[in-house]
């Protein structure tokens, strides 16, 4: 259970939330919603205990499982299976059992006997923690999230960004925590995994707070909605399901608008009457009282929601380039003994549109990293053509320097751009005033997405490599991205689970991984987008 009392939440000098009090108990399934940058991720981190509020207090009873939007693990040499099992402390015991098995296999009788005794003691501890049934449960959760058995036996460093996020989600769901805090849990999941997750969360009996732009997930799982209103720094609590929330919120807006219109009409009439009376000495006091009454009438009204701003994304005309600005030949990549793909060829012509499809772990992100020069291939080469200017959007925002501010990240990409022009571009992406001086490390996932896209805008790129660019975005911001994809005149290589993004791209070709087969795009491939 989590109880928040009089919470004040701030990001630098920006006030995100004031005097919010609420309780999340067993069976409460809360959808935390609001526009990008409203403070949803910041509030969730406070609820998890990862950071402290500016004011107020949070108390927790029972274990809390927190899935951040950008999960990072310390030891990338840990096996994926052990990372999941660590949620219940099974990883260490399991690892010690494997070492004891090596002792048992020893030719030395004394070593063998010590191994037998040690294994018996560890197995008893292992069984007390849930044992083989828990291992089976963890494997089932992992498989349901699209992690194959072979991936569980790999170190985390060999997994794609999407697979590592699935490992973290599997770990949280396996943890048996009394309260789950999930920040965009459907990111990088395919359609089958999302469907399974909806069913899992619907049956979950603990407390749940979920941030998601997946409307179907919210419809099927939540019984309460917390709307974080950035324009008023207020948390509106609706103790109803998703569809009822939408209706009630619309009703509340109409009521606020009607009450304000009526009050403004009455206040205007009172002030007009006061103006007529104020010049008569005998009625001056009455006129002042009328003005005070009109002011109180307006002050007592609930604030009407102001229209929330949307980042304006339009790519400029790309820099001139040759017929084929980017070419890759014979690309192969392996991590240890794991072969990702072999002998992939790709030619990106000026203004072409290519979508890359493949199951999770097929190497889609790895291919973009090779094309973007972030990693080197084991074999083959990436050859820049005449005039190539490359823009790379990474799904985990690796292109951002989190030790630098928003403005400094822009300066690294466009060092010759005047400061005034750079601030104007950032303003169109909703970074204005002191927000440009915020470290990138404190930005929410949606804000990092906006900043990464802003760096693409000032790069004058003629080839864009986009890896899941619509993740973490609210519907209005997503629509801006899709509009920019449609209008961009340069070449685009796109990796996405978002069918709308592929439709907006209107691709000419499709590259299928891990085989590296290339084909002309046709509507039959549309069904593979969400599945891949």
C-alpha cells in the first residue's frame, strides 16, 4: 500500500504538482495519465522511493516493484535468467548450486563430498524460496513476454534494448511485490505479449500504478484514473474505469466552462454597476463592496483547463547528397557465440523509405547501430556516399549525453547555430525558459524523445535512422511525429511496432531480419508490424 500526503513535486523551478493526497491499496489499479512532461515519471519515481518530493510525504507498506521507463542494470554480465530470479533472491542460490555441481563432478573424493553436502544445503534453501516451481514460473512469464529460452541463458550485454526491457518487466512481474509501478510497460512488446500483459494485470490482486499510452491496456486493467494536469499543477482523481473517466472528464470540462461563463457574466454586470456608482459619494462604499464580490465570485471558480501545448515537429529540407548516400555490404554481427545476423546488404537511395521487420532479437536495433556507426560489424562494411548527413534516433536515447543540459545537447549537434535560433527550436519542442538548462538525466522518457527529435531537426540530415520513434509519446505528440514522417523529403530507415508509423512512412521496401531478405513493400507485410 502507498499513501501520499500533501505532495509537492517540482522539476527545477517548474511546479508539477501541489498538495496532492491519495492512497493506493490492494486491488486499486490506477492509470496515471497526462501529457508528456507533466511529471508522471517524476511522480512515479517518488512513489517508488527512488527520489524525494519537494514537499509532503510518501509512506509504503509491503514490497514495491518499480519498472522505470528507461531500465538500466549495473552488471551486464549477469545472465537474463538470473536477473529475473533475483527478484526473489533465487539467483544467488541457483548460481551457488551450479558451483556445487562442479564440485560434485570433481575426481577428488573430499571435494566431491563437500560438494554433495553443500548442494543438499543449498537445495533446501532453494526449495524454501519456491524452488523449481518458481524457476518454471519465471520462464513462463519470460516466454509470455516474448523472451525465448536461449535468450534467458545469455548475458544481458548480448541482448537488444527491447529484450533487456522485457527482462526487467519479467523480473518485476515475477517479484510478488504488493504494489507495482509500471512506466510504459508495453514499450518494445509485440501484439501477443501486450495481450498477455493485459490479462496478467487484470488478474493481479495487488496495487497497481501504470503509465501507458496504450488505450486498450488502460481500458482492460484500470479501475481508477489519476490525471496529472500540467497546466494547473493538480492531480485529478477519478474513481472509475477508463471509459467512464473519459466521459466524466468531458462532463467536468463542460461544467467548468459553463460555471465560468455564468460567473464572468454576473461579475461583469456587478463591475459595470460599481463603475456607475463609484463617483457618487453616498454610494462609493457600496461600489467597492460590489467589486470585491465580483472578484470573489471569479476567485472561487475551479480553473478551466487550458489547452495543453504540443511539440511542433517538422524536419527541414535535407542537405544535398548523391544518388545513394548510404550503402552497407555483407554485414554480420555476433555477441559471443550468439549470431545475430549474417551477410546483410542494404542500399539507401536519396529519398527512399525502408522499414526493417523481424522478431525481437532478430537484430533490428543492432542493424541501425551499425548503420549509424555506434557499433562496428564483425564482417562487412558501411559506406557513406557523397554528401551523407546521418541522423540517428536510438530507442534508448543513447545519442543524448545525460551529463549535459538540454541546450548543451543541441549545441553538440549544431555548434554553429546561434543561441537564439537554438532556443527557438527547443521552444517548439516545449523546452522554454529554465527548461533548457535542465540536465538530460532528469528528463522523462517523453521529454528525452522530444529532445532527441529536436537534435534531428537541427542536424539537416538527409538519411534518418529511426528506432521506435513513437515510444513514450502521448497521442497528440505521436501525431506530430507521423506528420513529420509523411512530409520529410530525405531517406528514412524505420524500426517500429507502431502500425500507424509504417502507414505514415509509406515504405517502398522492407528488409526482413535476421535473413536479410529484401522485398518491395506490399500490404501483406502490414500484419507483421505489430507482431515483429
